[in-house]
DNA sequence: ATCGATTTGTTCGTATGTATT
DNA sequence: CAATACATACGAACAAATCGA
């Protein structure tokens, strides 16, 4: 039941052609394009199909159309083409190594900023939701990971850095889609409980308003999770990070 | 000569409506939509307009169309809606504080990974380009910032983390667009030279294959740049980061 | 200020190719 | 094979916005 590949519809080909025109500098930012009728005849397609392609580029703000005047290459077309490529890579070319490594880079900082910027009420609410989810996971282990991602996304939101929060949201989504099953394969009760303890520990750090501790907990939390997957896959992706870890002085967690 | 706001074209309204349908759960992932004819008549628009809207959602992989079968809500529609929102926020709702803070979060790690993953040839090439750009900047100070961004983007590329590299690329683009002039306003010869020294220093750390040093240099480099802007704007955005800096032990740079 | 030319925005009718039954 | 349902694609037309004479 695998559907055929799209073999690139006409409008997709048109998009590529037009983006190439801009990237190659033949269509400079600010210049006015030929009219839709001219373009459609020169591309040898109907005006409707051309419009469908242009609508997508307009949506990315690579082109801008003004009724009665014409269509222009937008002033920041190149930046928006980068954005489009970024978006495409996020969907299609993201490896699990890249995704996990990105979490390791960003999420500890999210914990840091969440700790210094969230209100007491927000922390309490986060704790409540976590406790509720912990109860649920004892019933259905599968649900645990969904909630785990939720917890991480909420931390990112509390950081007040919308960009990074959105980025992490997309990263977590992508992990859910690509490797949800693989994640679950290597999970047992002990790991779940360790993960939950980390969450509890992190919240306590936030309550103490100790951002550096929160950052460290988040780092170790994600790192240990990656290590499990890493060992299972027997890859060497994070070997260097492991070396770094030895050089970090890790605080004593026994106080909790 | 300011053009009127679009007052949301028909297709834009349609996109919003359809995304709402999916986000609210009325259109579940995997379900088949009514045919284009039915939809266009129930939305009271022509088929072409409907198709223009659907093309955009198909492009985001929120919907998928199969000729002869129909259009479906894609299985990972919600994730892709997040991506779409992420993309919109990146374009429209990114503040300079968010952008700069994101650089401070990610770029030091990019320097870290670039140091352990780039080849000797790549480092040499980077150095050559930097030296060439340094000569140029002495002639036209304005060009300096473009080249500065280029340098930072190349470091990110060398990290081999495509996701973060793309992200940083978009961030840098956004900064160029939004605040290029403001950046330049507070720049004098001394700052440019300090910046150049940082770049040289960073490359030397990469050559020594000292990732932690590279990371620290990058952090301090971006931090000091932000501080300049920060002081000029007299905001308190990075107050907490300043406090943290006091707690970091900074290596002695005199060896260079 | 009106008119006409140009261009995008929108609609309708129709034909074709593809998959299901 | 035939009938059906649907997306894909084309062409002609009108509406609305804009600009210049």
C-alpha cells in the first residue's frame, strides 16, 4: 500500500525553477517579475498552476504580489529561501544523531533560563502536571514518553525564548515520529524511574532558583537518555561528549 | 508608498480555517477530506482558490493529496503545523533579545563540535577566507558585518550538525535584516579589531584541537558583542548572564 | 478627475490521467 | 472491461486594484 512518489508535480518543478532563478541572481531582490500570463506561457503551463506555485513562494515571503501592480522578488528573499531550506531539512534530512545532539545543546540552557524567569505559580503548575503524569505512567508505560516530551517542551516554554522553544518543540516532534518505537524498545522500569527522579530533581532546583544546577541536571538527564540509546545502537556518536563529561565536575545529588 | 495590508486573501483565510480544523481535532490525522468540489462549494470559493490553499498545506506536509483517491490529513500533521508556526514566529515574532540569546546558546557549542569534527583542510580554508575578509574590512567598514556573519555560519557548518547550522543561518539572516543598521551604529575601529582578534584566537584553538577553549572563546566573543549593544540600549536583558559570567573561570588568553 | 491599459484575484467549464470497484 | 470518483491541468472570462495619460 505504498503510494507512488509524486514524481514532482508541475508546481513543485516550477517552485524549484523560480528559487533557482533567485539563488543564481538572475532574479534580483526587488525586481518585478513578468506578468502571470507571460510567465505561464514562457513556462508552458496554465496560469492556475503557475499561481499555485507562486502562492507557496509568496507564503514563504520569497515573492510578494500586489494586485494591480505585479509580483516582485521580496527584499529579503534570500533569507527566506534559507528558512525554507531549513524547514525542508528539519522534515527530511534530520538524523537521530543531529536531533539528540541538538537537544543536548539547547535544553540545558532552556532549564537555566526557565529557572530564572518562570514565576512561582508556573513552577508549581509544572510540578502538578508532572505528578499527574507520573501516576498515569504507572498504568500505561507507553504514555510515559509522550508526557516526558511534554515536560521538556514546557521547560522550554518557561525559558521565555520563543525561538528556542519552538525549535525544541519541532525537534521533539520529529523524534516522536522517527524513533518513538526505538525509544521504547530499550526502556524498562528502572530507566523510567530514573527519568522521573531527574524531573523531580530539576523542579526542586528551579524552586531553589539555582539555574546552574538546573542546567546541569537537564544536561545529565538528556545525556543519560542518549547514552542508553547509544549503547544499544553501539554507535560512537557521543564519544567526545563522554570525554568532556569526565572533565566536568558533577555536583553531588545525594542531598535530594 | 506603503502598500496596503493584504486584508488576508481568501486562500489565507482558508488555510487558517483548515489548520484550525486539524488543531481542534475535527479533522483527525489520517482522515480523508471531502473532495475538492465538495470543499470548495461548502467553503463557498472556487476550486482554484481552494487548490491554492491546499497546495500550501500539502507543501508543509500537513495534507497529502493522491490523484484518483483524494486528499488526506497527513499522519504527522500536528508536528508539521508546529513547524509552520515555528517558521512564522521566526519570521514575524523574533525579538532581538531572542535572536542574540539564541546565538549565545548555540554558537559556542558549534565551535566545540567544529573543533573536534572539522578536517585540517577545512580549518585552513576557514583561516584563509578570514584573512581575506580582514583585508577587505579595512577598506569598507560596512562590509565587515556581512563577513563576520559568514564566519560564524561557516563555524556552524563545520560542526556537522545540519539542524543547528541551518537554525543559526536563519538567526543570522534575521539579525542582518532587522538590526543591521543598529549594529553598525555602535561600532568603532577598536571593536572591529577586538572582534577580529577573537576570530583569530578561535581558529588557533581549533588548530590546537581544544574544543572547550574554542567554545569559551566563542561564548565570550558573542557575549562581548551583545554587551555593547546591550549597554547602548540600556536594557537589562542579559543581567543574569553577566552574573553567571562572574562565576565562570575564564582562561588566560595571554598565551596568544 | 475620468478613462484605459495592465496586472493580480477569483470564478467557471472542461478535458485528462489515475486509482478503486 | 466498464463505471465511478477524484486529483491534475488547461483556457477563457470577469472583478478589483493600480497606474499613467
